[in-house]
């Protein structure tokens, strides 16, 4: 940092402290990752000062020739990466992307069938706390209470009864693959649009290490800062016939000016995602998740759904005698950064959060592998077994610091 320490030393210090925190802890949050520094440079670039409204070649401000070129570049790279007919790279977030999809082809009050939040869905899938529930009539499908897996026959029955205008296939806390072809068949049977929200899975899809929803869905949304390894912001993929409606739904429908620096960062990560190293990282992310899940199971943790097919491992910590909130707090105290998460068993227990959601994307970028997954499982287990004993927790914290130091993020 050249200028910030002079202009605002307080903020400069906070940024330096955050860098130290990242280096000295293990990021196990499934919704986070460590971006290449080239992405950070794009985010902090002079593009941050440019105001754009509209689309390349049809802006409402002058001086957009470079902004047009970088947006077109991001679009073309995303099309190549995902095999999509249409791409919009302007959304500020995943929720903005979902809102734009809803409003592009639906009217307020239309029916949407989506996944229940406690069973793995997302707030923007019609949760009562989200504006989406105030605009549309949502009904929610759940997982099977015994297997904790999606039941496609149940989803079909609900769709036949509810007759939704749109079905959302996607989750924020579901460690298994979703059968997009099965969901597509249900959507076609009831005449509904199909949206796949792969916010968490974007990088895995881009690398081709899990099946892509693009061939089966009318719309696909994702964010760039999770497995995708990029900066902030959302992306919409769709069939070309919906392009004009989606463009209007983003601007002027849901957003004004878009962040050109974020669009530039998206262009950078889409280029990097076309390279072999990116695919290797994504494949290793899944392998590490399998390994971490296996090691945790050996230590007596119950895995939600019994395992994982992606980057997520969700554990029920109540069998260890703690709540999700307590587990999150004590893990953070030793440098294990994760988040508490509702699991299907919490659906009928108001205020109950029994799970911890873990992700392997960030630790994989640090070049950790199977031996480190066994070590991390031991660290989690020892942290929860310490039962608040500060002396024991300090010993775990030293082991976390040592592991983090051997696998630096940026140093």
C-alpha cells in the first residue's frame, strides 16, 4: 500500500491486520476462498472510477470504450468457460442475479418452488426474511428426513400440486450433487422455468469436475468469490432467447450503475479458469472434501447426508455436546474459521442451529492435501473435546498456527 497509510493509517492498519488474520488461521467457510492477487489488482484498479449504465455500445455515459471492451471480454470468456448462449456479468451479487431472473420472466405473485432454507436452500429462494418472499408466492421442498437427500419424486408431486411458474434447483448448504436433468423433467412436465443457483459450485462447474446445469436449465446463476476463486459479484447464464429480458431486469430493473472493477475481476478469473491449474485446484477441492469427511466420521462426527460430493462437509455437532453457535465460537478462538449452519433436523425447532458447515476451497488453494485433512479433522475434534479448557485450546491454537504457517496464502 503506497497511499493509504498516509491518507488513512487506521484503515491501512485494519487491512494489514486482516491479512495477518488470514495467514494465521484456516479458512473453512464454504462461502469464502483466496483469490489470486491479479484479481485483487483488478478490483483495486482505475476501473473503479468509471460510471456505466446500460450495455456495451449502448451506454448512457460517454468515455466507455475500455469499459465496453472489458465487459465484452468477460462475457466471451464466460460463454467459452460454461458453454452458455447468453451471459450477464453486471450483477452485484448472487441475490441480485436471482432477483433479475425472477423479474425477467415472472410477474409479482407468481409461484416459485424452491428448496427450504433449513434443508439447504438460500435466503433468496423465498425465505420469509428475504424480499423475494414479498414479491413472489414461494413453496418449499425439503430433503428426506431419514437420508437428508433430495427426493425427486416428492419434488415432482409438489410441483404437480402447486403448479409453479418457476422451479429453483440450488442450495447454499447441500453437500451432494443435484440431478439437474431430473429437475428439468419436472419443470417441463408442469410448464415451469428452471433456475439453477450454483453460487457455491461455480468453480467446480467451470472446471468440469461436477456435472453442469447449463444444458438442462433456462437460467443459471453463480457468484465469483466462492469456489470460483474470483472477486465479488454475480453472473447470470441463460439461453439466448431470454437475453433481452434479463438485460432489462438488471438495468434498469434491479440496478443502476454496475461496478466495472468487479467486471474486470470477473474477466480475469474466467481467463484463469480456462487454464489447467484451475481445474487441478477444483478437483483437489473435491478430493479434500472427501478426505475431510472421512476423517471426521472416523472421529465420531455425524455427517449430514452421510458424506459429500462437492466442496462442503456439514457436521452435526450436537453429538459432541455443543450447539452450532458454540462450536463456531470455540473453533474461531483457536483459528479454525467456519460457520454455524442449520441442518434438516433443525427445521421444526425454532432457534436451533445444530450444524457446522465446512468448505475445502480455501485450504486447497493453500496446497493442502489428504494428510492436512486428517490433521484438520483432529484439530476440530480436539477443539470441541476441550470443553472450554483454555490450556487445551491454547495447545490446539499453536497447532493451527503451525499448519497455517507451513501453507501460506500469499507469502
